[in-house]
């Protein structure tokens, strides 16, 4: 049986916003590749939103509604980026050799 530290945190949530995990030894399997692709899309969207945020910050006449929508989108992108970072951090911890 796979321990929780060996599970991959997937880049999407399950019912009620609970985290989803993948238990597999095949990093090239369908679900692993799907998760990799979704993570890449999520990080790409975060980079685009960051550019939009930098533009909005330099625009003294930015409309409040547009800024609120941007903040909402940035919040989601940050949540996704943190999930990716957490997942990749766990993968690194599991794959590193024991140094004791």
C-alpha cells in the first residue's frame, strides 16, 4: 500500500473542494500526463494574470470592476499555483535519497 507521502496531489479538487490524490508508480501514465498538462496550463494562466496585474497597477484609471475581476482570477491562480508547488514539493521529497 502506498503511504500518503507517496501520493501525488492532483491539480484539481474533488467533491466539496477536497484534494484529489493519485497513487501510481508510472509517471508516464495517462493520469500523470493529464495532471502534468493541467499544471502547465494553470501555471501559464498564472503568468498571464501576473502580466495583467502589472498593467492594471500602472493604470491610474483602471475601473474598480475590472480590478475586482482580476483579483478574483489572481486568487484562483494563486490557489492553483500553491497546489502545484505542494504537489511538486511532495514528489521531490519522495524521490530524494535518504541522507541520514
